[in-house]
C-alpha cells in the first residue's frame, strides 16, 4: 500500500468582495497516493485553479478565504502553517507547473540560474553544485545543458514549458500540480511535453494532480479523474469509470459537446445555458438549471456524493444508469 | 457555376530586420458558395495571415484573389469598401475584438452608419433586435457592454456584427478556441445553422483538427506558409497522405480509452519562416525525409483524384 501524499478534506474556499461572496470551492474532498495521477477536469470558473492554489498555499488573502476544511500534505495541515513554513514546502515537497510558460519564468535571469535557485533554497549545496544539478535537470527534460546560460526569450513555448517542468521537479517533490500545462502549446509540442511528464512521473513516483479542461489530455496520462462543476466534484472515479461509464449528466454533456475524430456526428449536442453565477448558486443541485434530467427534487435538495460502484462516486439524484 | 472565391498563388511576405518572412507562400484554392473550407495548422503557419490577406486586411505581396469572378487583390481601400460587406470576419478573441466603450446595440448598429444603404434609419432598431435573435442573444443584453458578458455571448456579438451586412462569405479565425467545450458546441451549431439558412461560405481557421473535421467540407493543412495537403474532409481522415498531417492527427489527445492511435512524436519544433531554405520545409522534422527532401521543394500534386499533397514520398512510405 503506497502512502497518502495529499488529503483534501471538505475544502470550502470563498472570495469575499465588497459586493458579493464568490463561492469558488464548495466542499471538495479527495486524496492522492504516491505515484497516483488524478485529472481534475472542468470548465472556466469551475474552481480548478482555486483548488490548486489552496494546496500550494498561494491563495491571495484578501479576498480569498478558506472557510473550512483541511489540506493534509504528508499528514501536515498546510492551511494552518505560517508563510515562512509554507515557503519551506513549496518547490520542495509540492511544486506547480503553471499554464503559461511565457509569464511563469523570470525574463531577466538565465534558465540555469532559475533552476539552481530552487535547489539552493531547499538543499544545503554550494552554488556550483546547484548549477550542476540545474544542468542535469535541463538534460532530463530534453534541453542540452549548453543552453543553461540562455534567457527565457531565447526559447520557444514548448522549450519554456520544459524549463518550468525542470524547475518544478528539481527538488524531487512528492506532489506535482500541473495547471493546464499544455493548453498554451501546439498539439505536436503538447504531445512531446505530455510524453515527458508521463515518463518523469513514472520514474520518480511523484503524485500528479493535473488540472485541465481537456478530456483527451486526461485519457493520455491520468489513472483517476474528477469532474468538477461550480466548485464541487460531481463525479469521481478511475478513467475507465469516467470515460466508459460516465454517470453524471454533466460529464455526459461534456463528452457529447466534443467533436469526435472517429465518429461522424452531424450536429453536436451542447449543454444548454451557462454555468450558474458562483455568487448566487441555486439551493439544490448547482447543475439543475442546465440539466435535462432535472426534476423538482433537484432544485430543492442538493444531492450527496454516492458510491455507484467501487471507487466510482457520483453526485446526482438521477444519475445515468448503464443503458446497454 | 463559378466559384465564389478563387485564390491563386497568393503570397504574403513581411520584410523584417533578419530577412524576408514567408507568412503565406503560394497558396491556391477555390471555395463555392455555402461551403466550408477548413484551414488547419499550428501557430505560425500563416493561417491567420491567409484569412486577413483574403479580406484585404493585409495587402497581398503577389497572387490573385477573385471574388465572384472579379479581381479584388489590387483594389484600393475605397474600391474595396463595396466588397467588404460581402466578406466578413469573426475574430478569435471575443475579449479583444469588441470596442469596450460601445454597448452591444451600438456595436451591431455601427454597420449601418458605415453602409447606410443596408438599412433605413428608422428600421435599425428592429434589425438589431432581429440579428440578436438570430445569434441567440437575449434582448435584455442590448444595452450591456462587452465586459459584462461572458466569452460565449461576446462571440455571439461578433457573429451578429459579421451577419449584419448579410455577407456571402465569412472568415472565421479560431472562433471557438477561446471558449469552453460546452459553449464551443453551441457556437459551432449556430455557425452551421446560419450557413444552412443563409448559404454563407466559410473559411474556418483553426488549430483543432476535431473541430475542423466537424464543420468543413474541404480541408487545407498548412505548414510554414505552404499548403501541404488539401482534399475533401472524409478523404483527409480516411487516407492521410502527408507525414505532417499524419503526425498532427496522431498527436491529438483523444478523449477515449479505446482505439487509441499510435503517436508519431515529431522531433523539434517549427523552423523559422524567415528566408526558408530550399527543400521541403517539413524535412527537418520528418521521419521519412531523404536527401531529395532537403534539396528540392515538393510541389502540391494530385496524388489521388481530388486529393492534393506536397511530399516526395507519397505512396512509398512505410517501406522506409
């Protein structure tokens, strides 16, 4: 049995502004074991990035505010840590790959220095040793070490994302959070970066939390998948559960919205309407306005997350039963 | 019947300090009324420049653009004004392409200030309502400003604005890539409905092969300014000839756990479009490349009926 690296329990995050309270994350729980890969899938505004930032302890305060819940990293609740203690963990035990490699790097320092910086912060090594390690990291992500003295603008988008990955993995973290790591990249470059992440993750047994809106990317590298809507996990299971037996109407709707390469579909079936306003969520199920299975029950009571089959959880009163 | 739009040997070069940038290099195609031509490629392949050059937002370096049989490539801005209402564009970023200081109604009605002949003054209000209805925008948004609306609704404003001139032809430049999948599907359906009702022809520019497959009748695959493969949509997916198209297809993450394609991982990245060397532009990344590929540029040729590809090795791949 591998050890549990991350355990998020009943997390609720609000953004409090003068006008309203944005309920960004509403009661999310999940856990990750060493070597696990979990894909967190959802649309813009679903709260994916807020979850990631809470785990990193990077939520801006104010306006954000962890209302309840705990985030246990290696058994230590990081919501209770001070900034100074958090800094020891970030980049060391847990690190993050950001969406946009163009803005994640410091434009006035060489990539070698930027990788060495993380190593020197967390490990007692000399400047020279740190730089050597930085060069090794570059080679590991497929960039010749001769380029360590170059600046970010001299690299293309895919190469920059490799540098970001090298920085994230430099201290051998137990948990890696990747927030839309390939969204800004072209498909052929995306394929290269995903391949790289899959290999590194496998070799180092890092737990990976992958945040994305793309089911294709999840199918490529994840073992488990959580679908998130309006700040709640609406379906959770292995990728086989989610892709082959999707049970929540929202998950199903997402799959039907995607144009397929293998089948000829005359017309797509989109999900009606837009995501509900997170400052004014409906009392019942937050998806009920857009759901074609909604009944009066849905608008009155919020469904609980129930286990449909072993390890496959769904939050719906009328979840889709196997039709074949 | 002649084609609605006929583009021949279109080139668009930009002089830069480091040399001449070949953004669009010898592209030819024709488009019939009511049909959709998909243009696919990665960033920097010249697909947006192609769209802009056809609409004369950029002046072509050479080549001809014929719209309904008339040459429009060399017209002055004033002369082109007449054609602009027949040819419209929907832009990629619905956040940047709308004037933040104009309300939805003003944005759509601006057309009729520029082309007063399109709609008598007293009917403008009615026409704007009608257009908003066509694209599925509720009337209550007429006095809203773009920043108050989400991406999907903003893109609908862009579509309403393009439709206000009753164009025969619209260039859609990545109209759905900034949108979430559930909204993307709504916009794609809307574009298809409009085409059916009004017989509009589209050039649909995108990097997303699954979107282009869904919406196009014919597809052009571009690489570094050149068309590498061009044919009917079905044919392209059933009988992919060019090694770049094959790699592109295999690289798409498929949202399914079954019949997964074997990935062809390309080495390296796009080479520079500035002063490209002779020879096939894809050769440096191609697994089939031979000496010939580095020396001579393959011409776009008809490999099977109606299926064009630019590669020296069509037909004898697989043996390498």
